[in-house]
């Protein structure tokens, strides 16, 4: 897969809300490029607008200025079904109670391709099995989704996004609620998936140290602006010093992490 | 979602059960008619006694068919509500839909006196009642939905449903205060719930309206499965959520509204049957649940109706009492078992 093949791009967009014709700008001049086969992290303090940016990039929310281009087309011009075939999401929120098995849950990812009853074709079944194999969940396929651990459920939801067979997957804080071991294995899994499948994966996180070590690129949202670059270049440019407004929290280049003075 | 093969045996068993319960329902009552004569009468032949034929064709058959339609419709609307509200305790009765329908019917039966004679008689026709009941349940459902969008807490939604129930109940009480004794008697009998005394013509109307509701529900099977993951995931899978929600609400109002119009407010069937089906089939796939709910709903309503006849005696219990005696303990049991995933 060509490394410089850009799938999602936003050029100098403004993001925010329009409520009763009053525009509230969250961030201006945001430029983002997501390449095929790249693993990108989104970092920023609470309330800086990470969720707003993700909602804008997934087409749920309109940008206040400019446009988000997905596969050469404005994301807001896609039909719901077309968009579902190009972009899948993994959310932080819990699932409503149901009897879904792991297999059935992953198979729901095939909905953009199935008929009006949602019947799975042999091709759909093989895509589901492939997604389960990539996430090492094959042995759990027949378990009910509430019987697996939190870390496994996170993998199930990622498998569901894989089964949806989209060039882009966007995850909202996938490492929340997980301990260090599971955080690392989840991020490793995602990184491997970008290498194996050529998909572009974007995830938001608060774990800067892990993001620095495992991501290809990082998007940093600070009060001064939004920048995207490789971890090394970002460290060089001292951008992490501006991440938090509190001057007693400083970024330590030797540790690749923050120190509290 | 696949895995339909293991369910074939269950569906076959339920199908046979439905036929047996149907025949038992026709056979049992204040006069017990042997199975053989029931089958002969249904096949167009003659029963051993002429009176038996008369009882079956003019009294028990319409009642049994009504029971089947009512059971199917209420159970299906319960299933739709439970998935739409992501709430295992949702149902047409609990969410106040039946109360909304009652309010519509109360306006027609009790309020008809206010209108000039000929207008009143148009409104009081079966079409008038069915339209009023459907509009009543539609209005309550819209109100509950509006509140549900602001309240994420599922228990709060149920309390709001109860409040709407009390509210509409209070308006009905005010209406009864201004109505005549004759109107009041008519409304009271309706409110007790009854599957009998519905003419073949009205059964046909009920069947057509419910058929439309069932078809609309069938069209939502795929989006309903997507909604098992919640609204945001459903949208990300290409589901048009507003359209789906509108169709679900329309189907539920048609089913619950029309059934309540003719059979009165019937409690707990819509809430309990989907759970029984989920327990039997142990799945959340709405393609399976759809057929399972239709079958089990019809069976349980036939069973309740058979019990109301108190076979061998001349007494008849009110249908609502029987469904509540069966349904209320199920709700309590569900609340006690309320743990992650298990109950749904």
C-alpha cells in the first residue's frame, strides 16, 4: 500500500457548533491529512475540542468553514450507506443490554452490504471470520458479548469496524477503562492492522507516552492551534509544552512524558 | 445474522402449540365441545349438536381470532418499544400507549354527547374509535419519545410513561363526570377489556390495521438489529435513524391503538411476551424475535382467554385480570434479575 495515499483530508477548516444561528468556534485553521496504512493519534487536553474534531471528521457535524474530504469527495455529500462503506467508528460508550453473541455483533458490521433483512452472504461470513481472526477472537465467537472482559469487548468492537470493511476507522478513546497491559496490546493490535490491511486508523487518547511510542503520526490540539506530524518532529518542536495551561506540568524530552514540578 | 437452523425445531413446536391452543380455546368454555366436533365444524362439516356449531362459529371463533390478533399485535409493539427505548421494561401498557388510546376512546364515547347527533354517530362508529385510539397512543408515544431524548436514564422514561398514564387517566375521570350513565356504562365495559362481542366486520378492520402494523415492523428488522448497538453505531452503519424511528412509532401506534380500540386496554402482554420469547430463543436477532413474538403472543393470548372462560363453569373473568396475574410477577422477576445483559 502506498504510504502517501491520503484518504481523509481537511484543509484549514474551522470546527464548532451552530446553535440558533450563533456560531461557537472551537478551533480554527485545522489541517489534517490521514494516509492509508497509517496509525494516527489525536491528543489534547479535556475540553479542547477532540470530540468536536472527531464528529466533524466522521461527518456527524458540519465544519463551520471549509470541508472534510473523504476519498476525494466531501464527507457531507455521502449518502448514509456510502459513508458506512467508507468510514467506521468505535465509541467509548457502553452497549445497551442485549443477547448478541460476539459473532453476531461483529456481523452487524456487514449491514451496509446486506439485503433488507440483513441476511449474511457467504462473502459476509468470510469477512466476519477474517475480522475475528485478525483480532484473535475466533475462539470467543459464540460467547455472549457481555460474557467477555472489557479489553476483549474493545477488540470485538474493533473487529466489528474491520468487518465493515472501510478504508478509514476512527476510534474515540479506545484505551479508556483499560490497564497498561491491555492498553499496549490494543494499540499494538491497531498498529498491526494498519500495516496488514492498509487501513487508516485515527484514535483519540490521553496516553501521550504510548501514543509517542506506537503511532506513526500525532495530531496535537493546543490552545495555540492544531498540528499534525510524526512523534519525533513534534517533540523537537516543543509543542507538548503548550498542551496544558498549567506551568507546573512540563514535558520531559528524555522521558517522553510529563513531569509535575 | 444467521444461525437460523437450530431454531427450526423451536418454531415447529411453537406452531403445533399454537394450533393445539387454538383448538382447545374453541373447545373449552361454559359448554365443553369435543375436539372432534370442533374440527368437523371448522372443516365445514356438522357437529353432533347444532348448538355447538352455533357456539363455535358465532361466538368462540371470532373471539379466538381476536385473541390471536391482539396477542400478536401487542407483543410485537412491545418488542419494538423495548429495542427503540433500549429498555427491557418498555411496552405499550407501561409507556402509557394504552392510556393514550383510552383517552382517545373516552373522548369518542363520553364526549360524543357534546357534538350534534349525526356527527356524534359518525365519530362513535368503529372507524372513529379506531382512529381516535390510534391518535391517542401516537400522541402519548411522541410525548414519551420527546422526554426520552432528554433523559438518558431508562428508568426515568418508565416513570414518565406512568405519569402520562395517570395524566390521561385523570382526564378520563373528568370526562366521566360530565357523561350520562349510559355512556359511562359503555366506557366502563370497554375499559375492562374484552375479546368477545366483536363483530366479524370489526375483526376484519382490526386485522387489516394490524397487518399494516406488522408489515411496517417487518421492514424495520434490519435497523432494529443495528439499534442493538445504540443509536450512534446504528447511524454509522448507514441506518436512517429518524426514518426508522418514525416507522417504529407508526407501527406501534397502529398496533396498540387499534387493538386497544376494540379489545380495551390489555395489560402486560406487550411487556411480558417479548421477554418470554427472548428466554426461549436466547437471541437478540430481530428476524427470529419477530416470528417468535408473533407465535408466542398469539399462544399466550389464547391461553389467557381460555383461562378467563374458567372451563366447565358459567363464570367469565375479565381478560385484564388474567393477563395481569400472569404478567405482573414476570415484571417483578425481571427487575430482580436486572443485571448486565441477562434480561434482554
